[in-house]
């Protein structure tokens, strides 16, 4: 596989187009999931949804355990990975998945918490686990498709997979066979995703060469350790909070992180599209900086208004649902710093990885994890529960770590475009802070922020209008 074009402008433009496609793809996936969940709430019981969550969790755990950041190691290479590299990656993944599947099938009681045998078809667990053996094929195919910067296929695959899976779930619910539908939908989605990727971009089959594995071990090690940090933050941090502060406080943290997952839609497409583009531009620092600058502006245009809207709207949630009032301050602080870290990460991490490799991923994942876990411990010793004072340093540490591990030649340059991009959201945040300090009604807070945002946005467009008008001062 070769680069999309020798032209730097073409690669950067394809990355921008891909970012927009992947952002729409993320919104489409969420829309399908929300619509399906609303229908399932009416059709099935909480226990049924619990079964769905557990089965999806098993599949996700197997996928995370066999990925370990390997794909990124091959995506960042300026040159196309060799067939030997693909064979070795496939072999490593197949071994890891086989171990996971073997242990799961050898210990029947491992999934006894799924429910009584009469309610849960045991064949379903085994069938889903066996479909996971296709993961190595899908991983290799996805790497080849993404290195071709074929974002239309990626967007189509992800949205169609979610749609396909949810249609099967709804069919199972309507026919009163939801438990079986859970396993059929999950296994079918795994097969559909991995086999379609393989069909689009076939490659070498998994191999078991110790020499090939050793050649990849050093490159994979750093990315795997970074991936481990991400897994610990997502999985262990809520458990740590629950043990230190109780389930209620852990619930507040969960609310904030779920809000972060929504905000992530605004910038994740720019980050994902920039990874293969940065690999092709790795030999040109100026081109990498151009890519980073473009990604920052694109991500900020969506993320900053979304974060400002969330901060202004959260007091209304606390007013309508008083039981969630303690979550408002935490979620507001979390939204602001998460959005800033997200924009910085989306713009700098792909280009920095292209130059410095796994050290960037290690800094990004482990800095907030270490700061956060230390902060939770200190907060517990102080007999306090204000998690916002841990969330803010966590993401500040992430931004600082990413900034300093990024080569100086690739760091963002503040310019007029960035200023105009963040001006209206910043004005809305300032208005929200002022109205909160005055203890105004939540509806007034939200309305004031909306008016200020629209006013600042309109003023920005009016201010820019002369620059956009054609010059008619000279005769034709």
C-alpha cells in the first residue's frame, strides 16, 4: 500500500474529510443506539438489559485483551507494514484470543452470574466466544483500510454494524426470544465486522514465527503499556472510587464520564483520521504541524460549543432531577477540562506519535491515571468527596504531558482562527460562571449562556464579513 498522494495538501485534505465523516459516523452510531435503547426499555426487563451489558462486556474484554495497542504500532509506520508483520500481529492476536476463549470454555462456572440455565442459553456464550477467533482477520483488514485513508468504508462499517446488531436485538425482543437474540446479535456483529474488513482488504493469515514476534515485541511493548493505562483508567478507576467513597460518589463519577463520552464525539473523528495521515507525513515536520493545526481548529469548532452548552445546561438537570444535583459541579468541571484535553490530544498525539512513537501514548494515558489515583487517595484521607478537585488536575496533567512530549516544531501555534473559534464558547462559559455566582435560576443561567453564545457567534461573523467580501475598490 502507498500513500494516498505525494501531495501534502492532498493528505491533509483527505484527513479533514475523513474527520468529518467519522464525526458523522459517531453521531449516527449514538443515534441508532439511543433509539434502540428507548424501544428496548419498553419491550424487555432490566435483567434482559443486564444480560446484554454482560455479553457485550465479555466481547469487549476479549477485544481489548487481544488488541493491546498493536494496531496503532503498525498504523504509525511511514512505510507499509510487511506481510511478515501482518502475519506476526495476526498470530499474536490469535494466540491471545484462543487463550481467552479456552479459559472461558474450560471453566463453565466463570459465567454463572449470567443467570439460571433455564433463562440463559449456554450455547450462546460459547458461540460468541468462538466468533472472537476472527478478530485477527479484522484487525489486519482495518489497519490496511485505515492506512488507505478509506474513511467512507470505516464509517459505513461502524454504522451498519451497530444498526444490524440493534435490529436483531429488537427482533428478538418482539418475538420474545431476547436472551437468544443477545447472543445472535453479538456474535453476528463480530463476524460481520471482521469478515467484511477482511473481504475489503485481504492480507496474510496469522503466523506463529517466534522470530517475527521478537521483531515486533519492542515496537508493541510501549503501545501495549499505554493501552493498559487506558484500560485501567476506564475499568479500575470506578472500582477505586467506589471503595474509597462509596457507590453514590462512584455514580457521580460515572455520570461525569458518560458526559465525557458524549463530548468525545466532537473530537474523536479528528484524532482517528489524523493517525494514518501523520504516518504519511512523518518525514515533513512542517506538514505534520499543518495537520495538527487543522485538527485542532476542526476539533475545537465542535468540542468547545458542546462543552459550553453542557456546562450551561447541567444546572437545569439538577433542578429537574434533584437527586443528580451533587453531580452538577463535578460534571461541569469535568466537561471543561475533558474538552480541552480532547482537543489537544486530537491535534498533537497523532503527529507526536509519528515522530516519537509509543512514549507519547504512555505520557497521555499514564499521567492522568497516576495523578488521579494519587488525588483520590489524598481526598479520601482528607475525608472529602469533591471529586472535581481530582478531575481537573487529571486532565491538566494529561495536557502538560502531551504538550512536553510533543516536539517543539509540531506544537500548536495560537492564531486568529483559533481565537475566533473559541471566542463564543468562552463567552458563554464566562456568562455561565457569572450567573452561577449570582445564584440565578438554572433556566436563567442556561438562557443567558445561549444568548451570549449566539451574540458572540453573530458578532464574530459580522466582524469577519469584510474579509469575506470581494474587493471592489479597483476598476474591472
